C-alpha cells in the first residue's frame, strides 16, 4: 500500500526551501497552505451520495370527461340531493309554523281559560246590580240598617268587578253609543225624538268582554229616530240578525 502523505511532505519541503534567509519556517495552520492548494487541484476520490429518487408521482384522472353512465349517475345524485334539500326546508318551515301555532294556542289558553267560569259569574254581578236598583230612594232615607246592607252589596259588586278587570274581563254599558252588532244585541227598536236613529237609548243588560273577545253581548234598545220619516222615505231599520 502506497503512502498517501509522501507527496504532501515533498511539496512542503520544496516550499520551505524557497524562504529567504533570516525567516523561520511557518508553523500552524498556514504551514501547509500551498500543500492544501495543491490538494484542491487534484481530483477528489471521495465518493458522493447519489441523489435519492424524488416523490412518487400520482396520476390525476380527469373526471370531467367521464362515460355517459357516470354523467347520468351524477345527474341522478344531484337530483336526489336537491329533492332532499327541498324536503328538509319544508320540514323546517312546518316545524316553525307548528311552534308558532303552539305558542299562540298556549297564549289563548292563558287568556281565555276562565271563559266558561266567567260566564257563570256574570249572573252574580247582574243580580247584585238588580238588588241595588230595586231599592227605591225614599226607602233609603232614615233606614240605617237598609243603608248598611246596600253599602255591603255595593262593596261586594265593586270587589267582583275589580277581580273581573284583573282577569281581563270588562263591562260594556253602551248607553248613548252607536249600535255595533259585534258587541250589542238589539232587544227592541222604538222611535225617539231625543236620540238619532241607530243610537242605543236603553241598556237592558250589560255586556262583557274578556280581553279582546266578546263574552256576552249587551242587550239594548235602539232608537229608530223621529217618528216622522225622512223626506226620501227611507226607513232607518236596524238589522237585529246581524
């Protein structure tokens, strides 16, 4: 086996022999500068790693240009997707409508749950009022016991009406108002010079409403106006069946 350091030693000796007198031989990392340069000119015998193969390429197929069967299948799937989306939207809308309808029914139940019970109490209120109106004024004078009884009846009526109002029940007493078939029931018609035609001039029984719904119509008498007919001969007749 040949000594690989021999050429380096010969070159170093030759380099050092050219130094002028009075200079010391260089030491340290610069001592073999020329030898290192000579080695740079020589071909390197060090084996280099061969570059590794690159990542495996993946073939991408163009699916846009499929067979007619694929195109037909895609169209079928898109149609099914659109149909399912439409069904989902309809189901959501139906659920929302049901929720709103349930809330409205629950609100109505809370507002009108006592309708039947309130109708039964209306007769109590009517009887209290009839009892108060049945006592003539002259009988109240000098009769302390009767006056105390009437005070108690009036207090009972006020308390009952206060409870009605708390529950959304209000009394209708349309004396002097225009006839409204939505809230009034005509019991009779009579001519009157003091009241215009279609005006309520007598309330036979008060009506009641619960919230915005009619509980009982007011039973009233309606004026037909003056006994003399108008110049055009028109008859101001109220339709009691409205």
